C-alpha cells in the first residue's frame, strides 16, 4: 500500500523531517492579516489531524487482522504438536526395534568373526603342535643311545634304582656348582665395588667440601639478586597501582562528564543505563548533529526570507 500524501496544496517540507510549512502562493497571501493566516493554518491543521486519524484507524484494522491470523497459526501449531505427541510412542517403539535388530545382527556377525578367528588360531596351534611332536620324536631317536647308557649304569650300580635317580643326582650337583660359582662372582664384584667406593670417597672428600663452599657462595649471590629484584618489582607494582588509580579516577570523570552532557543535550530515547557510556556518546553525537542541521536550515531559510 502506497502512503497517502497528507500535505495540502501549497505546502513544502519544513526545517525538520515530517513538519510541513506553507509557501506563499502570491504577494496577496503575504499581505493577508495575521488573524486570517492563523485561521487558515488552523483549518489546515484540522485537515492534517483528520488524515492522520484515518491512517491510524486503517493501521488498527490491519493489526487486528494480523492478530487473528496469528491466533489461527498458533491453533494449527498446537494441533500439529498433538498429532506428533500421539504418534511419538509408535515411532520410538519402531526405532527401538530397528536398533535392537541391527544390534543383534551385528552381535551375531561379530560372534561369527570371533569363532572364525578362534578356529584359525586353533588350526595354527594344531600345526605348531604337530611340528613340535615331530621334532620331539626326532630328538627321542637321537638321544635313545644315552637312555640305554643310563640304563646300563643303573644295572651296574647298587646306589641307584632307576635312570631318573641318576638324572636327579646329576641336576642337583650341577645346580649346586652353578650356585657356588655365582656366589663367588657376586662376592668378588662386591669386594671390588667396595674398594672402588672407598678410594673414590677418599679422593673426592676434599673436592666435595670445596664444591659445597662454591655452591654456598653462589646461593648467597642469587639470594641478594633475588632481594634486589623483589625491591625493584615492588616499586614497579606501586607505580602501576598509582597509575591504575589515576586512570580509574580519569575514567570516572569522563563517564560523569559524558552523563551530564547526555542529560543536557541528548533527546530521550528509551531507557539508557547509567554506565552505558558508549550509547550515551552516540546519542549525544546524534543530538548535536541534528541540532547543527536544524541550525543550518534555519539560517538558510532566514537568508532566503530576507533576500
């Protein structure tokens, strides 16, 4: 819908947007008495108010139609939500069944793969055991002569009853020999290590005392340096605190100045927070810009009227 023109004939745009002013149509109109010009302006104001009232009624009717349409849409939305809620359990049940079926099929597939893997491992183990059996049989054939020799020893000796006794006695003696050799080696290594530690301690005793003295001197120097650094940083921290205090006071002064300027110059435009300095500055700038434009327009109009 195109906006209606509420300006009567003979009127032009004024110094502010939306405010018309009347242009004298002739020299006679300029010379009309003030009372007639005042009545004429009142009549034009009444015409403008009537046009504005008609536009306002049309706007109210449009808003009513939109409100009815909104209520219909809300009712349709509630109805769709009801249908969705009724069918939601069935949909959820179907989804659960599908998920269970998929899970069951996946479980069966994984079980089948696991069984196949176990079967493959068992087959590999069987092949390994067969190879080991064959190797053991070969070794038995190779060591058969030693077994026969042990049997002949048992028959000739009265101390042993069977070949296992001979082997047991041999293993016992062999283990005892290995243990005694290991004990001798460990004892000798411990003796050598103790001798080395004693000689190192006697040689390094004086060097360690000198090293400790040097470390003590270095630590004292580090302590003095740390104390100096502490004093320096304390002085810097005091300077920073003083600077922060000054900046805080300056910021508070700037905010109070902006607030005072906003309350004096800016036009009311809703609720502005007291601490919203950026918005206040923006409104002050807009107010100053509008005032500057209006002042320039009034000066130009004055110049035109005098000319």
